[in-house]
C-alpha cells in the first residue's frame, strides 16, 4: 500500500514537471561579438604631458608641457651643455 502511494506521488510529480516544461516559454540567446560604440573622437583619460626642449646658446633646457589643457607644468630644468664633456 505504502509503495503504491509513493509510486502514484512520484508519477504525479513527474507528470506535473513535464507539463510545466511543455508550456514554459522557450528562450533563445543570440550571441554576437561585442563591438564598442562608434565615437567621433577618442579622448584620453589622463593628461598628455610632454617634455619640450630649448637650446639657449650652447645650453639645453627642458620643461614639461600639458598638451591636454595647453599649459606649462613647472619651471625650466637645465639639461647640459652642447659639445662639452
């Protein structure tokens, strides 16, 4: 008797789950390669800073220039003398 109840309960559980799977919506995913959005201009996240060199007579000097905002950074730094060792 007990085995018959368990069998009927198992059959009912399987039948219910199959019925739910049959009426469940079918989802399908479309896979495509990720492409970045098209941008007119790519802008850096960090400032662009370059050394600018200047020759004064036989001396070489350098100074940092922030090209992102168009301003000088710091003072002129003496590098050395040209042609003298």
